[in-house]
C-alpha cells in the first residue's frame, strides 16, 4: 500500500495533469461518448461497404433512387444536397453560438442555438419525407423491388441511426438554449456547456459528410 508520501506524490501528479490539459469532467465525458459513437458509425459504414462490394445482385443507382421530379424534370440528389447544405449551415450557427457564449452574450447565444435546432428539425423533416418516398416506391429494410435486398437494410439502418442522433441533438440544443436564456449559466459564470453541445452537433454533422460520400455518391 502506498504511504502518505506516495499518495501525496500521486495527487500532485494528477493535479499537474489537470493543469496541463484543462479538460473538465463534462467535456471529457462528451469526448468519450463521441469516441464510442465513432466506433459504432465506423462499424455501420464498414459493414455497408463490405456488403456493397460483395453482393452479386445489382445495386440501385443513388442518382436514380434519390432523385426528385420538379417541374417535370428528374433532378438527382437534389433533396440530399439541400439536407447537406442545411447541416453544414447549422455547424456555422453552432460555432457562432459557442463564440457568443464565451463572450457571455446570452441572447445571441440562445438565438443561434435555437436557429441551429430549427435547421436540425428541417433536416429530420426532409429525412422523413425521403423515407416516406422510398417506402412508397417499395423499399423496405428487408428488401426492395429494384435490386439488392441489402440496400434497404443499409439505408434505413444508417440514416435512421444518424437521424436519431440529430433528433436527440435538437432536444439537447433547445434545452441548453432555454437555460442560457434564463441566465442559469451566467449566474454560474461558465458557458462551457454550450461548447460541449457544439462538440456533439459538429460530430453529427461530420458523420453526415461520410454518409453522404459513401452512401449517396458511391
């Protein structure tokens, strides 16, 4: 068992590490959560790529499956492009919210977080429309009428899991925005929770970039 002198040395070393890294327990827990989520999404995407490369059935063309007819013209991936633009824009508004949070400008921080949440809600709404369109066209998680059965399983699993993350993020952002507006964090003198919420939202946006590239463009 360590004696008192050794315990004091351990405590001193730990305190020194905290002083070096400046990471709060809440931020560290968010990073750990995001790291575990990276593993999950990586498994999903690697599994998708494996299925895509090994299936012998014809794989539906994303440019045809995800096309929308507007004004009598079929436009490939137009909805997906709009959804991607919305998420990228939401990353910008979230970054601005974090910046205003550290300036302790309560109203602007809350407003930008609400705007970010509204953009996230728009994304989820468009994803629901996309799902309903594909279901109406005969796509199911267990198969489809125009090629490899694994397409439906991969699509609904990966986009559904990501959509769940966006939905949770919207609730999270609105909750934090409400507390910011009430002045809860101003009384504490610490707006770090806004940055932590931003970490989660940027992660969700980054994952979508990989889904967009591997699922819709491949």
